[in-house]
């Protein structure tokens, strides 16, 4: 098993190399570092949305990511702290979404279905990154594609677990995916299209982002980042390429066993911590429509790269819209 400290050590040279490439004389702090990273590039104006050829069903909008893992672009960033926001889940939670992707655009190494150890998710094409650099946090979690399968990891201190699913979801077809985590005993599950795809025990306890945590990475650590590795740590931590629609975070375990795949957009209820329909179609604000107390937990689209992403597109997810 690769230790969490070793993973952090591996990330720092990649971060330093990336900073030299992007900023010339810019220096990158270590996990105990002194100075903050160079400011992220400004977000260029967003072009008006246009339909994607071949998309004929579903209705509504989605976001098309292109896997540009540099410069704080091609991602959605959801602030969790300063002030604390409801999207900062860390006890019992469910994270679910709709996705479509191709394996040839997400070429990270495969993984054996089942438990694959501490932080095994982080070397996949990253879908959701709630990781941190350095200590001082309660815990963290993340989701990626490894070899086209869903990898879901949770860590607390030096303890952690990643589950690898059995079903390939990088097949050019829309899939509903849900991951659940129980705080009392650390039980974790992955569901694909209503079927349980993996389960296992991770660390118990609170894995939320600690309110007011000090960090040398204020532009990345206190965020849930969608579609990219939040620190742009290099090619060993690739970003996701594909389509995402309908993301919901809940403060309960919504699925204990197999269930019928949803056929409509997610609804808000008292257990909804954050809910994103991705139907804005233009601009950089990604609205949280959950109505959760203490919210909203709006996201910001960071657009750019070559090809640029994430771009607003018409969605053909099978949601009856």
C-alpha cells in the first residue's frame, strides 16, 4: 500500500515542474510551504451555447469537459469554506451524477475491482476532487475513472480505502452513478445504473473540510473540484474528459441496495446538501438549487484549454426533459 505521505511527496515535484512551465520564475510551495501558488489565469468570456451534433434526446444542458489538467481551467469549483457551506459533507453522504465518456479519452491505468487501498483513486481521470495538500484537515474523498471503471476513495489521517467498480462506464453511453459513505463504520458503496458495483469498509468518522483550516493552497484546498485534479499536479493525476449532468450531494445514504435508475432530474429535499442541474447554458455561475440551509453552494465554471472546456452543450441524458 502506498502511504498518503508518499503520494503527497510524489505530487510535489510535478507541481513544481508545472509551475516552472506556466510561470517561468514562479516557485511552488511544499506542503509545509512558505508562499502561495501563482494566481490562476483569468477566465475568458464564455461563448454562447450551441447544440452538439448527434445529441437528440433528454433536453436541458450538460457540461462537456476536455481533460485539460493545467492552469486551474476546465473544471467547476465549489467553495466549501469562508464561510462554511452545506456542500462540505463529511458524515453520512451520497454523491450521485450522470456521466458519459469514452475510454480513449480517459486512459488512466486499470484497477482490480474491489478495495485497492489508500488514495488509489487519485491516479485515475478525476471526476470529483475533495482532496487537500498537507495536514490539519478532518479527512477527504474523491472519485475518478480508472481503466473506465469508477474508483471511489475516502481517507482520514493515515487510514483510507479506495473501491474500484466492476462495470466499465467509459463506453459512450449515459450512466447514473452514485457513491455512498457511512460515518459510523466507514462503509462505502458504488452503484452504477441502480446496481451495486462495489462495497467495502473505509475509515469511520468525519471527513469534511475543517472550517477555517489554514492552507498554503487557498485557491484549491477549500474547494470541491469537478472534472479535474484540483492542484494541477501533473500527468500522473489526469483530469476527466466527457459529459456530466445532474450532480447531487446528500447528507444521507440514499441507496442501501439495488434501485431503479432515475428517469427524471434530481429533486431537492431536506437531505439535499447541494444540487446542480447544469442547465444554465451560458456564463460561469453553476447554480446550487438544493435550498439547503446555510447555502447556496454555487459553483464557478473555469473555462479554457485546448480544446476549451467545460463547454455548455445540449444534454441527451435519458431524463425525460
